[in-house]
């Protein structure tokens, strides 16, 4: 008999909201002492200054952090600065709490160029919005030894050999938006997106591994590539049996995510498979009972955030879907990230908008049997 995985929504909360700022792309960790940390990207709300809409590239986007010491009942009113990149706007801080208490944050950045500089940049790297022209700076990591009160870095991962150049003379360090993983072997695993030379729009996935808590990285394997399907934002999880599973957002594939599996610690990967789930993008959490909670944004009407509970080996994606939010004002929302609290509840964080309002960081509490 197939077991059902009951998940019940308890309530929605607002974690951080300020009408002056566009807040998005959160990640969350539950510390061993019960403290909750939520990192997110914050930029000015440009519509207050005449912009025709919202943008995900901004020269003043910084990495911020808020805390809760009462299991999410209240949050710090003023966010703390993790990092303000000196050359560009930072994106999507991805938190990882290591077993020795060290915190890592992975991010990446866009640099604003003058017209003369834009003429020198590789065409594929230019991102144009509101008359601005940006080029891609690649990824970096920040590290904290004191629960995020102080940060050191940036740590620059290597540029992969196949990565296309973006601007003359600048390296493009490896990057990704998605959950890094500290495996049961103590190593840190990171699925990164690579824009290959010759066809940089057709991004592929590679695996980097660190035995130095994020200080240095080695390329271990190619995860997936395809001539038609674009692979990008990827989260990793380790199953109860020790497999590494990559949960991948795609483009050109009807908004379906794909799953890629390794049974040898990322030395090799099985062919990618359609998970049959529409999401933007995905993050997974191993629950206390070994089952896996999959959360993802939903950028079709009704706009919102959704979840499923998977088997401990992350092979069956056919279970019932729970709509956590269906009241989004438009598709500019989602990017959920979850953690399990000391009392057994799960907090799913995400960014949200109501009726075209200013984007803010919100959350939903779940009860999981």
C-alpha cells in the first residue's frame, strides 16, 4: 500500500517588508540553538523613482539578513548587511549551515556598464533593463564563524574551462542559485551553472566539491547538458540511502523541473529525467522522519507557492500537491526555501507580492507528520 505524506498548512507570516525596497530570493537556516536566519537580496523599489516595473538586476542590490530567536514569532526589525559588492549588484544569497557552525552564503553579481563599456562586453553577457546595461560578474561566497554577525570574503570559486567570457580581462567564477549541500561525508557539494563557449545561452550543470568548508573548490563532474533544454537554478539534496539528487529548474521545457541522480558521490550522474512538476525553482528538505519536502514557486495563475512530500529516496514525484499560497498578484514571486524548526514545524520562506505591491519576504508554517 502506498503511504500518503500528510502536510498541513498552519499560517502565513511576513518576515521582512519595507515599501522603500524590493526584497526577494530568500534562503533560511535553523541554527542548532534554535535561532532562525533568513538571507535575502534587497534593492531600491525603483517604481518609486519612475521605473516602469521591477527588475532583478540593480546596481544597488545587497545581501541582507534577519533573525528570529522565538521560532519565527518575531523577526529583527532592521536587517543586517551581509555584503555590498564593490563592483555590482548581488543576487540570491544561498545559505548553508555547516556541521562545525560555519555559515556559507553563495551569491553572484551583475556590473553596470557605461555605453563605452557595454560595447566591449560579449553580447551574450549583456542584460538590459530601464536603459541600464549590465555584464555578468559570476559567483562568489561569503563565510561567517559567528552565526552571521560578521562575514569574510568574497571567496571566488574557479572559472570552469568551458565557461564563456563575459567581459575582456574578467574571470567568470562559477555560480548558481540553489541549495548547496554538506554531505554525510563532510564534503560540500555545489551544482553550478555553466554558459559554454560557442553556445552560452544553453547553460549546463557541473559539480564542484570542497573539502575546506568552501575555501577552495575542485571540479568533480558534469551533471547534465542538453541541446534543447536549458538547465540553471539547481538545489542538491542527499537521500537517506546516500544518493546525491539535483533538482533543476529548466527553460524551454514547459516549465517542468528535471531531476538528476548520482549514486557515487557525484563521480557520475544518471541521465536527467522529467520530474513532472511545474516550478520556479525548487528546494528540498530532508525531514526528521527521512522523507523529503519539495517546495517551489508557481508562476502561473493562481500565482503562489506549492509543495509536495517525496519518499526518502526522492524517486516518486507523483504525490499530492499542496498549494501554500494562491493569492499572488503576479508571477514575480516564489523562490521558496524551507527548514525544520526545533518544535518539528517547517518554515517555508519565499518572496511575495500582493496586487502588484512591493515585493517582500514572507513565510508559511507547516505541520508535517
